[in-house]
C-alpha cells in the first residue's frame, strides 16, 4: 500500500495526473455514450459507429497513460520507442473495439460482462506494451503480485463498468460507468507502476534516439484533441440524425401516404395549436368534405380508381384554397379544411363554390368519365365552439346532416335554439339555400332538425 501511495503522490506530478484525469473522464464519457448509440441500433447497421467508438475509447486509454507517464519522475534519461508506442495505441483501439463488439452483440446475456473484461484486459495490454517502449539506461524489475493485481483490477472494474452502463436503469448509469472506466485505467497504471523498480545498468547502451518527452507531449495533446473533437462531433451528428429521424417519423405518422396531406391526427394538432394561439379577434372556419358514393366508385372501377380520385381531389382542393389554408385527409373519403380569418358564412360559401366548381369537372379513368359530388359540413370559431373536440364534433354533425340532404349540400352548424343554414353549392348559376329552425338540446342531437322553408335565389 505504501508503494501505491508513493507511486500516486510522489512519483507522478500533480499536473500530469490532473491532465490524465481530465482526458480519462471526458474520453470515457464520450466512448460510453457512443456505445449506447451502437446498442440502440441493429449491429449490422452500426459497424461504423462501433469502430469510431472503439477509436475514441482506445485513444482515451492511450492518452491517459502517456499523460501520466510524461509526469513520471525518474532520475534517468528516457525516451519512447516509436514502434512500441504506437503499437500500444493500436492495441488499445483493437481491444476496446473488440470489447465493445462483444457487449453490443450480447444483448442482456453475460457477454455484456465478458466484453467489459476484454476491455479491462485491453487496458493492461496497452499499458505493458507502452511500458516496453519506455527506454531508459536500466532494467525493469516487476513485482509479480502487483502485475497480477493490476490485471485482475482491470478485468474486474471493466466488468463492473460494462454492467453499470448496460444493466443499471436510470439517467446516472453512464456517469457511473464513466467513473468505473477511469478507475480501471488508473488502477492498471498505478498498481503496476507501484510494483516497478528501475535498476540502473551501465552495460545497457542508451542511444536516446527515440521519441523525446517533448515530442510525446505533442502527440498526446494532439490525440486528446482528436478524442474530444471526434467524440463530440459524433454525438452532435447522432443528435442531429435522431432529430431528423424523429421529425420524419412524426411526419409519417401525421400524414396520409396516398395524398401526402396531413391526416386526422395532424388536423387535431393544428386545430389545437390554432386555438392555443387564438386571440379575442381570432376567427376561422372548419369544414369536412365528403365524396358522395366513394364506396360505389371503388366497387365499380376498382381501388386503383379510388386512389387516383383521392389524389386528384387533394391536388384540386389545395390548388383552389388560399395559401394559408390547412387541408387534411380526415378519413377514407373525407377531407378537412381550416380557413384562417373567415368569420362570415357567405365568405366561406364563396370559397366552397370555387372548390365545388373545380371538383365538379368529370375525371377520366381508363377511358371512362367519373363525376364527383361532395357533401360538406362547416362550423365557425368562436361562434360554434371553442375547443377542438367540440368543433370537430359539430362539423361532423353538420356533415351528417348534409349527407341526408340533396347532392352537393354544404351544411353550417348553428348553436342551441337558433337557426341552421344549409346551402347547396353547384357549378352552375344557381345557389339553393335552405333555412331550417330547430331546438337542439345537445350538439350531438342534430337529427332533430326539421326543414321549415326553402328559398332559391337567381344570381
């Protein structure tokens, strides 16, 4: 124990230990974060990430070792053999990558711990190769007990770090795993050096033609910078990719694959957003458009014809409506429209007339002409409702009433004990307007509406 304390306090400078500690913590956290990224994907799709994580982890071990060795107090000249020094770097990267591969391919089996053991022993392999390249005019005498202890500590703490990262739930598992990795690196380094005695030997011809400490300082600093830049860059790229994927998934879940329009879920989200951002002077119209006889079209002409018609209608609706209108496919044969800034029914009627006129043009499908007729239901904010579910329910209620009317009917929902107005919008020169009066105790009970009067107006 005295030898270990002496190695830690006396034989290493505080500056070198501080630098090694910072490198170890930063690099280990980055490497563990990258391994978590690899484990979140099928291994066949994450080989490159695995290799890059192994490079970050291996270089972290190597930089930590040599940052500490540069502060190792030795009253003898010393250099670093370039071949063994960089061979130790390769060994660190190779064993770290191998350990990560075992962990990532092991699921929740004991391979998780086996990978951690490989990683811990890889630290020791890198350390002793690096020490073999530490040239001094003397002989290294190693204590077998300390060497074995360093190997065991490296393997055991490596197992613990891997288990902590992959088996312990919660947000602090990465921090714990990082601390254990740092402990493994320092345990191997300090325990082994505590059992090292450098015996001067005049018979050894010391040429001093290896890498000088100043050169190794440069290499270690460059490698540490690469660890930070590469690790942070990869994590930032991963975060950006995850954001893009999340956005794509959200778009896919909120859009209709056939028409490319937002779906009913997106409609509700947009409606709720508009309601949350509404002010006292905010007004808009919500409408549902239903294709009359769409099921019969599919039966007679086939599903391909139905898909074709839906796509064409979607394009026409988007092309006719104002640029700030929100159009969605709300159901199999229903389209929903949000018209911002519309307060009066007559304005909505004008827009609907343009839509109906455009869609009334017969469509050609495999040499056959198909006529399209729409029913529509509409409600106005804030007069017909102030929450999303209420508005949607009232629009749907108005649509169901329009379906019971003549072809091409657009029905407006009106509140309790007041007037309902139904307008038939055609592509011709006539507009039929139906006024009905009813007492509706609940907006779901629109079936109680009874027609009272019919009025036709020549344009």
